[in-house]
């Protein structure tokens, strides 16, 4: 009987090496956390420092379980971190853990709760005024809406991502937003619009196409590059 039990434990350890070492890693992390900062005479400061270290430990544990596919345990540790971040008034830290929590909930199949988590992150980001975190949260929110078939909501989220990236002059962010928009429109069967966005993703510095302005300047309607049937055919064939 013992042999069978030990065999099962060995198989589990071989399949999940990260979890096999989690207890040892946890103990080592606690030792490093305590030794990395000298004891403060101010008890409140010491408590805050310890709470921050504990919150970081919870995040790392959550990520380990997330990687191993144990999403319920990941959510459990992210919840613990969120409680500490909130008590500490750490708005940026809370935003980051809302992102982690949302991805774990989505992986678990609870997309409604994931949307709520990402929306909470967006709300906090507005308070913290961190556009980079806002971009990440909106991208995750858009991906979740798209997975649920809520394409209009997904498009609105990505358009906000695009506006943020443009305000930051983030070329990579602009390109990524255009690609997201292209993928969404392609999934809707709107290939001309999808191609427009994908071409803009290649050269994100190209300004938005204004049909009315082009018509006024050129004295007539101007054919958009996406109306080239050969290009559209290539896009469809690669779907």
C-alpha cells in the first residue's frame, strides 16, 4: 500500500515540479524577506513592510499555481494579496493583482468574474493615473469580451487602448491595438476594415483615413487601399 502511495506521489511530483518545491521555496522566501530589511523601531513601519512582503509572497504563490494549472488555488492566493494591498492603500499593487486575478478567473472559465476584475482594475487605474496599467487592463477586458462573443464591447475597449497608446506615443502599443481591431473585424467577416487595421499595424504612424476630407481635397471619392480585391482575397485565404 505504501509503495502505491509513494508511486502516486512521485508521479505527481514529476508532473508538477514547481508545486513539488513550493514548500521549500515558501520557507526560503520568508527567510529572505525577514533578513532583507533590518527591524524598524517603528512598529507600524515594520508591520507595513512585513505586509508588503507577505503580499508579494501571495502573488508569487498565485503565479506558481496559475502556471501549474491550479486556477482555484491561484485565485485563492490572489484574493489574499488583494486583501493586503487594499488594507495597505497600495493602489498600484491592487491594480496589478486585479489583472492577475482576472486572468486566473478567465482561465478557470469564469469570464463574468474576470470582466468584473478587469473593470475594477480600470477604475483603480483612473485613480492612480497609470496609463500603462490602463492599457493592459483594457486589452485583457477586450480579449474577454471577444471570447464571450461581445464584439462591440471588445471594439470599444480596444479603441480606448488605441487612444491611450497614441497619447503615450507608444508605437508598439498602437500597432498592437490596430492588430486587435483587425482580428475582431476579420472574425466578423468585415475583411476590408480588417485589412485596413492590419496595414496600419505594420505602419502605425499612418494617420487615420478621412473619407470626407480626401473627397473634398481631391474633388471626388477616393478608393481606399482595402478595396483592392486581390488584397482582400489574400486576407480571406489566410483566415
